[in-house]
C-alpha cells in the first residue's frame, strides 16, 4: 500500500514539473500526448505539460476518446480550451452499432467504447508516451500505481505525474492559477465520466462521500482489471 509523503502543494507542483521535464528529454514531445478527458485532473496535467512545452517551443499534444455518451458541457469545455491553449488534440470517436446496449454491461462497454478506441488512437498518432492524470487517492486500485508503466498492446509508456496530488490539491491549483474548468463541477459533480455512469452526488443515498461515489459501482469494482487492459 502506498504511503504518501507529506508535501506542500508547491513541492508537488515542482515534482510534477521535474518529472515532465525529464520525460520530455527521454521521449520526443512529438510522440507524447496527454490523455485529456476535459475533467479537472487531466486539464491540470495538460496545464503543467504546457509549461514544459512552451519554453522549448514544441506543441503540446493531447488525445481524447469520445464515446458518444459524454456530457455536452465536458465536450464544449474541452473544445474551448483546445482553441484557447492552442493544443493539438486528436479526438477519436467510438462508433458502436445503433443497437449497442450502452452501459448494460459496464466493464464491457468501457472496453468497447473507451479502451479499444484508445488503443487505436495511440497507434494512429504514433504515441510513445501517454501522460495520464491519475492520482493515488482516487480509488484503492490506484494506490499502488508506479510513476510509469509499460504497456505492450500497443507498445507505449504511460506516466502519472499527479499521483501524489489530492482532490484538494487539484482545486487549490485551479484556484491559485485561475485555470478554467468544466461548469459541471459548479453543479456539484466531483468526478466526470460518461453520462449513463455518472450520478450527481446529491442523489446518492448513504454515507459514501468518496470522490468517485457518483461513478457506477458495477464498473468501479472492476477498475483494476480495466486499468490492466488499458483503461485510464
């Protein structure tokens, strides 16, 4: 079990930027992309990556998968920030059959609409390094994640520069930098996924106050397996 070292937010920012800077030398930025969902964590990661790319005058690249089930607010926010930040974002659209049973079998749905298109996008863009905004405290399955992982199908490396950040760190950074964020957070959402699998926290009964409590439980319990197959 990962035991985080107590660090200030400034120290975490510095560590993340140091890792990103090192990765920019180990991997060509031309073959590096941020996995950008439009959510708070991946947008913070993209903001940090821009701070590495801009001084060395290379474009920041991103990659997104649209399942056809995303919140319109998330898509509009990502599109707006792509233009404002001048990010080259490769978007791949899932194309399920008209009668595909969306979210009926949630792990299978994630594989079909997210993981398989993501793998195709990694191949299409010749991505060697995928930067992902996962955090140790989000979910038990993520508490043991290493800083980098090697995936073989297709072959690429994934790096997680925000592992030691907390949800509060993310929001403190957003507030300190006055960085834009998706309007759904102002409506009370804490974690954004596809619409059929994201519930507003106010509608959840019981005492679960976990950040991902609004995510579908029958997918969350398979999160470690999905991660091993390529889900982020």
